[in-house]
C-alpha cells in the first residue's frame, strides 16, 4: 500500500528530487531520534532556481522556489528513512533563507510557501516552528535555501550518518 506522503505527492502532481544528486559531504545527520537535514537549494526538475527576490524574482517565483526547496528537504528525509515514511514523527523546525534585496517586504510570504508545502504533504506531521531571514546571497545564486530538523523513529541507537 502506498504511504499517504506518496499519495499526496501524486495527487498534487509533485515529485521529490533525486536525493542522490547533491554536493560533497552528507546531506543529513541522524542523532538518535533527531534527523538534521542540511540546507537544500531551490531546484526544480531541470535546474537551480536562481535569483534575488525583490529584484529579478517576483514574490510568486520566490514562493515557488521555497516550495521546491521544501521538496528537496523531503527527498533527503525520505533517503535518510530509506523510504519508510512511517518512521517520520514530526518536522520540528525549518530555517528558510531567501536571497533578497535589502528591505524585501514579503519574507514571511515566501517562508509560508515552504511551510504550506510541508503541511500539504505531511499533514499534522508537517507542523513546525520556523525561522526565516533575507540574505545577500546563497550558493550558486539560488533563490532559497531550507534546512530542517525532524523527529524520527530510529532503527537503532546509532549516531552518525546512518538512518
């Protein structure tokens, strides 16, 4: 039977990005029941979503980039859990960094798009606390970067780069 996360992805016509495509070093770290996911840049199915909100990127486009970054976080969580979404207890916290021009007034709108993506796909398990900030730049000119902390059901008492 398909897990509700996979059903919601299908019903919304969304796909998680390939979790094997990432930079050097681990994308996540598991410490007991806590899973830490490193910053995921805004990417769609073909390329990096780059730009600066309030400059060459509209609020709508920046919000799309935030939703895509959230999908990247979920892909890393799925990889860490080896696809066993039943082990996900809760998204506890996210940090949303938005590449934006000074005085960008719509930071919370962009950050809320990411929060809404987690809620849409995970239901109550997607409810979290959030920090958000505008920054002067992100790696490769990305529009958004999101990191997360999730509570999981560990397979064992392992600590490190193991699910």
